[in-house]
C-alpha cells in the first residue's frame, strides 16, 4: 500500500499539484478520512475507518460489506 500511496503523490506532483479538492467534512470534524488530530504534515496513506465513517458508508451506499480501511490524501497533500 505504501508504494500505491507514493505513486499517487508522484502522479499529483507530475500534474502540477491539486488546484481544487472536494472533501467531505465529517460530523466529528474529519476531513476526507483524516480524523481530528491528524498532523498538518500528513501525507497520502492507508487509514483505519472508524465506526462513524463505516456506518455512514453503509447507509450512503446501501451495502452490508463495509471496508475497514481506506486510502486518503493527507492534510499536507490537500493544502
């Protein structure tokens, strides 16, 4: 997964960075899948999904099998 995240960052950089980023802000203050307290220097990475995020995914997508992890851009990538 590490190489997948690093490759994604390289692709973003090769395109000149991110001009506009549309992210969901969760009820508890998460940005994308960055939970409150994520460092401003965080990069693209694999994260464990919390209960709130998993319940929201299950409801939004009407699915029984909800992932326990996700790849997210870090705060540094988003900024």
